C-alpha cells in the first residue's frame, strides 16, 4: 500500500471519531494518534469481511494523549471510549482496571501513624483476600490524596447523610498483577491481521465472554485493593466508601464492546450508597470535584457535521447509548503549537506540530520526553456541565498528597 492509500485510510479512520474535548494541541494530537489505531481496526474488519462502521471512538472532555509508550505506539489516545462489535482488541488498547476510590474518613489518623502504615504496605504489599497486591501508589500518576469536604452544592443538601463534613481520602491505583493477561489473554484464540500500520490482534465474540468475565474478576480485585489500602491506612470501621469506579477497562454494553480509557460510565454505582457519584481530579494542588453522573450522549451533543457523519456511518443508535464522564483533566502539552499533522516516512509514522501559518514546528514519534502539565477544572468542567454529562455535588480541598 503506497503513502496515498495510507493517507486515504487515515482519513477514513477520522470519520469514525467523535470528540467533545477541549480543542487544544493535546486533543488534536490525540485524535491524530487515534486515527492510526482506528485505521488498524478498520483494516482488520475489512480483512474479516465485517462492516468497519461497527467501530468508532468517542473523546470525552479530557480527550488527551497517553504517556504509556506501548499504547501510544499502537496508535491509541486517552480520555476516550473505543467501541467495537464482534471483536475485542485488548492487545491494542491495554486495559488495566485502574480507578479512583473515594472514602469518608471519620477520624483522620496523624501523619506519623499513616507513614508507619504506609511503610508496612510498601514493604509487605497489599492484602486482598488470600492474595497480596503490588504497592503501586508511587507509580505514574497514582497517588493518595487527603481531602476536606468544603460543603455540598445547595441542591444536593439531601446528600448530607451520605457526605458528612470532614475528612476524605482519594486513592488512585490499579491491580498491577494481571497486565500481561489483560492485554494478551490466550494467544491462540486471537485472529491476526497485518495492516499497513502493523499487526493487529482481535479476539472474536465466541471467546470474548470468557475474557470479559476474567476482566470483571480483575476489576473487582482492583476495587478491593483500593479499599484494602484505605482500611489499613485509616481503619476498617473508620471509613465509608463513597465511590470506587473503574475508569480504564473493557465492558460489554448494549451488545457492543466498550473500552473506556480514562472515562467513567456515568451511571455506575460503586459506593456504599448506590449513587452514581464520581470524583474528578486534576493535579495534587487543585480542588477535587464530586459529580453526579447523568445519562448523556444523544443527538443534542452532535454538531451539524457530526450528525451527518453519524447518520452516514450508522453510528447514531450507538451514540445514543453511551454515557461518559471524565475522571480528570488529562495531560496538557506545554507548547504553543496549534496544528498537528501525521507524517509517513519509510513505513514509520511521525507527528508534526506547528504554529499557523507553518512557522515554528516540532516533529515527534512519541511523547515520552515532552514537557507536559495537566488541564485544569476551568478547561474541562464547563464542557461536562454544558453537555449535561453530570451535575456538581461538592468540592474537596486538597490537604496532603502522598506518592510513596
């Protein structure tokens, strides 16, 4: 396949993408990167004689790049939901069961006591039933955040019995024990196709049920691990779980396979109160916000061009069944560029970021060494509220961030 045909395929992939993200450099780069991943899936479907319109990607308000090199190199963005039919693509998307656990702490221990307990967890690991989980709170953007509830939004004052004034903790971690199996499962069950963008492996529906049941078991383990950390640090009878939702994993919804990368299902209920409430965080020195999730994506979300695209591709019914909410703001590249273009050279792919008109430019192959920060609430939350993805319930003030 020559470069013109490859460009045509990348353009086709772009018509399988929908975005409700901030329109900044990072979001534009994420969509360019994701075009490669979608082009792989489209090529796979065509080779298997399946309608490629059964695949699409939705970027939420936090649509961004990932600093996970294998995922980036595969052609995958973040803050997005990748939806497919008939086949799962775990080795492309790399699910890991990562999530946020938010707990009310009735009586906050001293920092000295917490440090002693942290040292034990780091040394001995995290007990989860009969297993011992790996301590991962120091990794990547994982953390423990001690918080103070500022107060409830007046219209949610009836939540006071669930969300009393006082101390809370937010724990960001994942399971860390089944990464290889989550991505590669049983190799003999995958169907493999070589595309212009490299090989892609698809797990057919007949095997997908077993895989999804396995993922659910890993997800539950990841949730129990976060709760175990909270119980050991603060005391089992001293905490109440407000929310313990996964924002990175594979799910089957409405007869579709949905891989959410950094997005909640806005209708999940995972705390002790069966309420669809979710923490949204940005960085260690910003407020943490609590939102009640709403049923969301529908025709009202679609611009004129998006509506036309959805109707032509047969995506309208799929889009009407997707409920998303961001778990954070996503990475933000700290460069003044505003345009992004995919370059193809000797079968390798690069991304050119530039100012307009094409004055200052930067060509990259991955984002490992780039300067980055995090988007703030003023960039992401207005989109959540304007699109009625969720309603603000409360705000937490950060007191102490622990990365250990």
